[in-house]
C-alpha cells in the first residue's frame, strides 16, 4: 500500500494551487494523509480524486468555514497504526515552527502516549521535511502497563508549496511486515 503524505499546503491563502509535479507524484497512491494547514475544504475534495484522504486540522485551519477536522487522529492503513498531528501545540501552548524540533516529544509524541502504540506518526507545521526513528513508551489504559515500541517512525513531509526552501512531500510504503518512508523533493513553486 502506497500512502502519500502532505502538509502545509496553504491553498488558496498563500499559494494558488498544489504544484503540478506534486499532483503527478500522487498518481498511484492508495491513500493520502494531510497533516494540516489545508486552509480551504476544497483542497481535500480535490485530493480525494487521487485517493481516499484522511486529514487533521492545523493552526491555520481553525475557524475556517467548512473545515471540521480533529486536531489529531490515528488511522489504520495496511495493518499499521499511523498517528496524525500538526505539531503546533505542546501542553495547550502554541509552538512556533522553529520550536517544534526542540519540543518534538511534547508537540508530536506525547499526544499519542496514552494510546495503543503507533507504528508511525506524521506531522507538519515546520514546512521542513524530516524523518527519524524513536523509541517510545506507550501507556494505554489497562493492566498491561507501558509498552515500549522501538522504531516508531516520525515523518514530516514538509510543504509542497515552500516559498524559500525546497518543496516536498512524503510517502509511506506499507507491506506485510514492512514500513518504508520516503521524502520527495521538488523545485519550490514560489509564493503567490
């Protein structure tokens, strides 16, 4: 199963559209995960022409007409549990883009600790692609106690519409017993 991962599209407020090379890269995807800052509900409808879409709300989606999404969620795809979060809050406090990496545990991992273990957590907010693997102790309610999961993949797809940095998106390949990730880079499209 091939899963495309997008975040921080900011269409149409900052950019006119998702760039054509990114849309071409979506071809053949079985699912699309959007990590927030969608800005307009038509973006999700447009993306759903390529594959089923799961999304969460980012800080720029709050109060936008027609965007009624959770701030975080867990989806099960290809036998894997994938956490989704924008990563703009830690303990109810706004986290700036530059602080997310320093506060990665609080902003991205901690919101999922009290649940069944995730195999991967995708997040956005920084507009910078990032991929790393962490050891995480999940503490779901129940008599089993904490469950340490090694190799929890954290993936930030960056933004396909970065105005100054490289534009990017991510992919997850979910096969029996395998989870592979890729970050694909594109020439920045420029700002509207």
